[in-house]
């Protein structure tokens, strides 16, 4: 499934750590937005990683699951990269 992962973290060290970890799961399409092609168990891992890097008083971490029908309606303008579905998953 496609998951949009976005964050707003004030601490530089925590933000950098989260960014580096998310690079292992998907494509960094905006400064604090990743598009990840993941399975359900990986989605749970992403939630754990995000929650471990934020201060719940000042920061936010969000994951939006995108269904296949909605995915086909994604529009990208400018220099954006559109993530396409893969026929395989790298483990």
C-alpha cells in the first residue's frame, strides 16, 4: 500500500534521525514528506519509528494510507516525482 508519511519536528537531531530512517522505507518527495510503498507490518514499524523521534508536546507525525483508486488520481506538478507501484517489494 502507498503511505504518505509527514512530520514536523522542532529538534534538529531528532528530525535528522527520523529523516535518515524514513529514507530506508520510501522516497523523500518534499522536505518533510515521504511516499512509502509498504506492507501492513511495515506500517506499524513506521509508526513506532515516528513516535520514537518526536516530542508529543511540540511535534507531529502523520501517516495517510492511500488506496489504489485514490492513488491513480494523484497529480504532480512542477519538479515532483510520482511514486509508481512496484511489482515486487524489497525486504
